[in-house]
């Protein structure tokens, strides 16, 4: 029986390799590969893209990739950072199909590990 970690890792790998996807995030290949959910054998050429820690620009890059037809994953490492990233997603990516008839699908992974 596969663990949830293995399932997420396998789905991510399949999405990148088979469907020409891209996975964007910060420190994804650091120690632990985000709890083992990022495939360790993939590189930037395979679609695994490390982004800088400038939280407000990252979703603009991800939105642009989606608008160009790439199937994008946005991996937000900390749930609190989701607020920094929400503006571009809500105000551009989510409205794109309705306003300009251009779909902009983005799969968002936000890790909920913050303490109360």
C-alpha cells in the first residue's frame, strides 16, 4: 500500500513528464523535498522550477506559464504565504476565462502545518 507522500510524489512526476507540466515552488529540492512529495530525480529540464523567496512575484510567473498552455503546479510552502500569492491568482488567473476566454488552470498545493 502506498503512502500519501508516495502518491503525491508519483502524481507530480506523472504530471510533469507525461503532460508537459511544471511544478513551481521555493526550496523544493532542499533537505526532505517537501516531506518527500517532490520527485528527487527530476530537474529544471523536466519542469521542476525553483522560485526565489520574493513571494509576490511567484504567482505571476506561474500564471504566465499556465496562460502559455503549460499545466502548472504552485507549491506554497507555508499556508500563511498563501495571502501573498492570492492576489494574482484571484485577480488574473481566476478571471481569465470569463474576461478574455483564455483558461488559466493552476493546481495549488498549500501545506497546512502552521500552529495555532
